[in-house]
C-alpha cells in the first residue's frame, strides 16, 4: 500500500514500500532489450534497505521480552545503515543505542546516528573481524560490561534475511506482476533476474528466497562483491585483490556471515566489482535517471551491466524483450556527500558546453 494513503503511527510506518523504477535511459544507452528496473531503497524512512531489518529485529526482540524501555542498550556493529535504522527505531521506542562502526564509514552516517541519539564508537577498518579491536569485537566487549547491553546481531539474526523475504522480495514481485505488459514496455510478468550486493548477505538471501519460493524458481540471482572481499562463490573468484581495501561502503567482508547463503540454488552467480566501475555507475544513475543513490548502488548496477553484457545467461536475458531485470539500490547519496569520490564526480567534472557558455556570457556582459 502506498505510504501516503493513511496516517502512520511513527517513522517506522514509513520503512520500506519503496518504488521499483524503470532505468530506461541507461537500458537504451547500453543497447539492452530487457527491462532494467531499480529498487530504490533510499526512500525508506531512515534512508536505506537496512531500515527493514532494524525494524524487524527490534520488534522480534520486543516480542521475546528481550528489550526493556529505559534499561536496554542496543549495541550493534554495522557499516552504518543498520545502525541508522536501529537508532531510528530506538529513538521512537525509548532504548539507548551504541553503534560500533569502522573508521572508513562516512561522517554523514555518524552525524545521522548521533542526531538520532546513538553513541558511536569508531574502530580500525583494517582490524580482522574476529579481533577485539574490530567493530564486532568492540561491540562484544561493550555488551559484556554495560548493564542492559544487547546485540541483536545482524550477521546471525534470522530476522535479517526474513525482513527481505517478507517485505523487499514480495514488493518487487508485486510491482512486476501488477504492471501490465504494453506496446511501449513488454513484460514477461516475472522477475527474470535480480542483482544485488552483499554485506551481511541478508538482502540477497531473503529476496532470492521470496522470489524463488513463491514466484519464479528459475529467476537468476546474481551477487555482487567488491574486489578485496571474500563473499563471492566459488572462492577462486576472490583471489584477485584478496584482502585489499576498497572505498565502497556497506558491501563485502573478511568473513562469511551466517545469514548469507552461498548456496548456488539461492545466489546463482557472483561477480567482483571495483570502486571505479561502481562510481561510474553512480554517475550514470544520477545523470541519466535522476536517482541520488549511494556507492553500493553503483556496484550493483555495474555488476548488472557486466553480467548482461558478458555472461551467456546474462546476454540471453539482455536481448529478450519483456524480460525483467531488477537491480537493488540500497541507499542514497545523503550518506556520502563529503566523500572525495562524490565531490570529485559532482564538482570536478569537465566543464560542460553550457558551463563554458555561462562563463562567456558573464565575462562579456
Ligand atoms: N549497501 C549498503 C549501503 C549497505 O549499508 C548494506 C548493508 N551493509 C548493503 C549494501 C548490503 O546489505 P546486506 O547487509 O543485506 O547484504
């Protein structure tokens, strides 16, 4: 149901229900016959796909009697977006929040977290996940010492993939099924392929299960993992650039989270992407589709385009009129406005012919 059709009880009522948007201009420019569709998650109340799991994990813990208003302290290691969702939920519900977050994550996320009332602890980006200094290690140390401390643990909590199996996935299916096939936009009536990045892996695992169990078991689900991370399957894909650092936030890890399914029946194929291709794809989404997305959306789109252009199954789908290819766009540029990669893209581009014309006019008049 559209969010605006009735009063919602709190910002949590404005989580999810995000639009599935045609990326027609990019599709045309890329010579694709299929429909290229973006699931735009930055319209969710907290600004990302992770609001959904934050809401579900908090509500599930409340049902289990694990959270006590005025006493509980929700502690979570996160790359920021799960933290923002949790801080939003906890601001409304009256729980304290501590977020542990690697140094590389943006200042914008920290500012949003602090504005929502969370405490933020930064940790060394290069710390191995199982060291006491990592964002996970620090969260565990704090939980042991702080009365009321509880880690909902997005890396292991079944409510992470379930949030996507019950909301994100069904929303994608419903939008595709509800949109009629027309002369302008033929439609197979199915989700034929889904491309998404993985951090915890909850998003891709949950959406895949929703689509394959209830809608189209033959949908091809493609995972995108940054070079330097080890989430892609088979492991040989991860050898190039293993352990290297990358700038894109929210995807990739140095361990396999429990909630990520690497079963090829759930995630059929994997691709590795670089920062450069991700940021170029962000530029495409902004300039041609008017979508103010974040870096990992660029990773997902660049992975989708590579899959559609270079793989056997991808090429077949790319050339099929009416095939529906969905790309998950996890958050918005609000989270990255001060990052050098974005400022360079926005402010240091070659002057356009119009910019040169403006300069001429102002010089002479
Ligand atoms: N992109 C961004 C910006 C994120 O914050 C996250 C969550 N870490 C993801 C992608 C990946 O989502 P998931 O954890 O569900 O794999």
